C-alpha cells in the first residue's frame, strides 16, 4: 500500500531542493513492512551533465529523501532533460 500523497509530496520536495534537479518523474512509494517504505523516482538533470555530477546529485537526493521522510530505501534513475527544439 502507498504511504499516501503527503509522503510523496515530501519526497518530491526533498528531491527538487537539490541543486541540479530539474524535475521528478515516475515517483512511487510503497510499504514493504509495517514501518518500512521503499520509494523510487526518476530525476531529470541538465542534458550533457557529466556522469560524475549526475551521480553526486542522485546520492544527494537519496540522502535528503532519507532525512526528510525516514524512508528506508530509495531507487533513483537519472535522466537527461529533453533536447530543446
């Protein structure tokens, strides 16, 4: 079961507060135990960002999500922003 919209909003807010995160997509979370929540999300970062910087941003988001939500596990996928046309 889902921890609810308030939890998801806190996760999104925590992720968006990290410099370099442009958007959060496909955010999901579920209880996997009585008080254990696993979350997953896609981060959108600037196109052309070096992989080292993208990794640093993802790790910062992971730490911030854990601090802000007491979540136990967070899977993060990093995506480049769409090319402008």
